[in-house]
C-alpha cells in the first residue's frame, strides 16, 4: 500500500472513531435532556397548586411561568444537541472529501485542513472538519498552489497553499485520493459525471468548479442573473448558493425566508434531496402557477400574453385615477355588514389630496381597522353579544379563550373583556379582509383602468400590489430557475410581490421554448427598475453531456457563443441520426431505438416537441413498457420516460430519443431551434434522432 494512502486511511479511521464517539455522546445527552424534561413535567403535576382562587392566582401563574422558563431552557439545549447530532450523522456517511495544507508564516509548520459537507468541532471546540462554506475552504475551490489569501471576519489572511488533495471516501473507507496543483482535479469530477443519472439530483459540493464557485460565493447583491449553457450545473449552483447563504447567515436566515420558484412539480421532487444532503432544510418551493392558485387567482387566465408595457401603464395611470362609489364594497360576516362600502368610500375621500396609491390605501386601512376596534368595544357591552359566549361550544371557547368560561361567574368589567376577546376572534377574518383591501372592487377598477373586459391573474395581482400593497414582505431571497421561461410581466409581478427580497435568476436564453418570454436584456431591465442594479455571471462549461452531444446541441448556437462553450466529459458515443423512408420505417426505427434504451437499464427519455405529438407517440408506443411523464410528480429510477419538452426542461437522462426530428416538428425558426437544443442537451451519454423523412435543416 502507498505510504501516503496508508497515512490518510489512518487519519480517516481516527476521524471516524471520533465522529462515532461524538454521536454516542450526543445521543446520551439527548436522552438525558428528555428524561429531565419528563421529570420537570411530573414535578409540575405533583407540586403546583392549580387552584385558581383569586387570592393565589398570581402566585400560581408565577410558578407556571418559572417552570415554563426551565422547560424552554431544556428545549433550546435539545435543539442545539439535535442539530449537532444531525451533522455528526451526515459526516459518518462521508467524513470529508478534501484536504488543503496551508502555511501561514514562512518557516512555520504547515497546517492540514480537512473539508466536509458540514463542519465539526471536538470537545475542545477545535475544528477537525471544516465546512465547505467556511472562508478558509475557498482556497480549495478557487486558488492554485502557492501564495494565496482568503477573507475572514473582514480581514485578509495571507497563506501559502502547499497541497490540495481530493478523496473518494465511503464511511470509514478511503477508496482513492488525488493530488493536484490546480483547482479541482478532473479525476474526481469525471468519476462523479460518469455515474448513471438518477431520479434525484445530488449535491456537487466535492466537485464545484471555479466558475461555479464564483457564483455560489458571489457577494450578496439585490439581483444576480446567471446565464449558463445547457449542462453547466445551473440548478446545482443555485442549491449550493442557498446552502452557502444559510451558512453565512445561520443566526438570522430561516428556510421560510427563502423562496425557490421552479418550472414544475417534477422538478421540485428532482431537487428535494440536495439541501438535506448538506445539512440544510429545503426552502419554500413553488411554481408560478401554484403561487397564483394560492392567492385565489387559479381560475383566471394566467396572463402569459400580458406585456410589460401593460403593467407599466397601470403604474403610470394609477396616481391620477379617480375611484367612484361603485368601486367600494361591503365587508360582511354571516351576511352582516361589518364595514360598509359607504364607510370605505368616506375614508378614501377624506384623503382626496393624496394620489391613488398603496400609501393612501394604507391610511384607509388604518381608519377602517380603527372603526372595527370601535365597533368591537361598542358591541362588547351589548347583551346580545355577551350571550353568544354561552352559545359557543367547548372547542370554540378553547380556541378563543384558551379555556372554558362561564359568564354567570363574571362581573360586568370581566364580561365586557371576555366579549371583546370573543368579538376579535369572531372578526379576525374581517381584519384580514380590511388589510387585504377587500373593501375595493379591484376587478371594476382594473377593467376601467385598462379598458379590458376581464383581468388576468397577472393584471389583477399587479393592480392589487400597486393600489393596496402587500405581497410576501418577509421574503429575503427569491431564486428563479429557468428564468428564460417567464414573460417580462410575470417577472415584474414577482419583483413587486417579493418586494423586499434579493433575487437570483438562472437560465439559458437558448432554452426559451415558447412565445412571449423575456430576453435576458428585458430581464435585466425589469430587475434594474425593481432592485436598482443587476450583477451578471456566466457558466460556459458543460458538465452534463459527452463532447459529441455537446457539439451537436451547440451547433444550434451562433458562432460567437459556440466557440466559448467547453465540455469536460471524455469522448463518448457519436449521436445516432436515423432518416426514415416512410411511416412504417419510422415506426420500426423508433421502436427499435426505444427497445435498445430499455435493454440498457439506464434512465432514458423520449422527448416530444409538444403535447399534441406526445399524445400521438403514446399511441404509437403503447405496446412498449414505457412511462408517460404527463401528470407525474416523480421520475422512475430507470427505464424509459415519455414526456414533452416543457416537462423535460431542467432534467437530464443517460439517453435521449428525439422523435419527429424533421422540418415538420423543427422548422428553421427560433423557437424550434430552442426546442431542439433543449431536447438534445438533456442527454448525457447517448442521443438518437429519428426523422420521418429528412433530418431537420437546423442541423445542416
């Protein structure tokens, strides 16, 4: 055995034993905490006096508060211990994947630093595994051997990188190691790329490349637009960026503060394991359609054809637009008007010196909430509403008051207080409707403002945000994958709905496969207006496809862009191009290609250019054991999947079959060129194009 290998295996074994010891210790700590919590709860039952007689009520509540503080302390300790245990268990699968040796002063002893998916300290709080997101780990990803530096806590740390070593490790077994003098050795990357595709995307932590790392660790800016060639790892970079942000802001950034907008539910399932692999929770993941449905706009036309100019016209016309009495409506509960249209109109007109805007609406909302509060205080003295407390079920009383109450035991002041609490509970929905501007007839206003007969979901939402305000104000980061699939108007809506957030957008302009989507110049314009500035990054290396497949799909690009694309995969199989003499020959050749893919026992896809041709292919291939992707939320582990180009976007397969590869499906037009580029670039190892007649002229 090589001496270096032997030394590294010994270090791995020692590290693994240390992790096992930490795991056992943390499990014992958790068991002890849970035992102590159980004992404290028993103590409460045994010792606390739950007699709520007025004379001892205050003393009892103080005792309860003290016990709650003790239990809160235990809960905090349990959370900290659980989080550390989770990190230890992640590292037991692969303790680390790399090592750098750094010398901080001339003549000093070089220091070995081992880098893992998460970090871990020993009992003396010394890091024996460093998190890949830590500042010192950047020298592994970005720097060549020799003099270098990194930023930490606002300081520049100078050092000399003496050694960069990569490991292939499974639990406590060292399978291989590689030393390299440049950032990230090809052996590790190519070993990872050589694996068959699976139904789930995996983290790329160990093989992040320099251009990818520059995006992942990019400074926090209002808007970051990443343009990447097909197969350049855009989605992986996005997820690693999210993990990096969680690490850098671990005390303040929570998963619920981050929104990931994805193309479809299949894609959501495809990426759902990546962040947990890195010890992080998944953020909120939504599609544009599900966002609209969640806002109650699912029954409307989504407004894909609405232009950015139409929304800008709303902004321009709204300040001088006069609202009429018919633009206001009642807010009711069980048929009872709580806020009338006349009250809302009156509150609006009191501010007639102000322009029509969300600021004016905010002042009206404050006025109407004050009216609601006055109504509650007035009605709380009414015997009619006081008696309603007695009519409440036990469950309703518990929900409203946290306890069951009997009004016969109350004095007048207490009865009024409980009735106020009841009315606030009863009118909670009204308070929400006031804040959401439900006192306005937005459709009537919007149709008059725009001159249209019906408002699309986009127009309605944009008008609501402009006139009433709102949106997801707590969102801090919004990540939009496949950004080239959105119209400028959709992006304007998202920019305003998530008005306080920083945006990261990733896409490939060559994969814009439908009419009306925004160019990258238009995307920059939208977010420059919304955020003030847009930073730009490019990813021009293809890691997905073989050089032969990369050459085929990049032949569809213009010359300037084509020469900038690189492929790192080793030579593979030449694309298979089949031109069929007639319909019968086409059917035979297509079925033969599918049967070969089935025999390969890999994950393959037949990608149709649209839904209509997908239905025809489903009939043509009904006697073969393939899976149709339409309506599915998960991909199979292996086999052949039939799906249209829209659903295939963002996914990858070992083999891809492109049927109908003639001029009928792929004429010499921009959108057809983009669809063909997208279909071919889903393949990693083999692509087969089957044309009924001549191959599309797009491929020469």
